[in-house]
C-alpha cells in the first residue's frame, strides 16, 4: 500500500481563555469569516484558505493529560515561541482595523527592506503575537 508523505497543514489551533470571544475577536479584528462555533463553545473555526484557524480552551483534561498544560508568556515583554502572520494588500488599513477592534498595537507597520515586506505587530486578546504583513517583495 502506498502512503502519501506530502502533508497539508490542516489546522493552526489556539488554546484560549474563551473560544467564543476569540472567534468573534478574530472575525472583527482581522476580517475572517466564522466557519464553525460549536454549541458548547469548546471549538471554533475561521475560514482561512486551505488551513483552518481553530480555537479551543487552554485548559482541558483531554489535551492536558496527553501533552501537558499550556504555558503562557509571563508578561507582555515575553512572547510565545511562535507567531501568526496574516497577509494583506493594505497592511496599514488592516492594522488600524485590528487595533480598533481590540488588538493591542505592538509595532506600527513599517517597510522591512531586508526582506521586502511591510510589517506591523499586534497582540490578540490572549496575548498571542500576530504579524500583519504584505506579501514578501510587494
């Protein structure tokens, strides 16, 4: 039997304090459409092309028992060991929308000539770092 060893990234999952609030925040701040929010509010999804952005509670017995507890940065001077990057044709307008809808501004958009991208940074309502950028070289 032949197996495919070319995986597709299916989900990026965020462990959050309140799934419904995070789904609503991402829809308003970053412009995503909600695909699903289950009735228990323990799982939510946003439409994002081929990869789904998903949310689930940060503390849950099933996952904590299997993989350990979620560890959050100790303060806003620390950041998680990953960031999410959303690409926009108008980074400045997207950044403004995000901040107006509750994102915390970290760094205003600026041109990064080293790699040819306009980039700004915000934190979401759970402290996750979100890069808002243009396509590289555009």
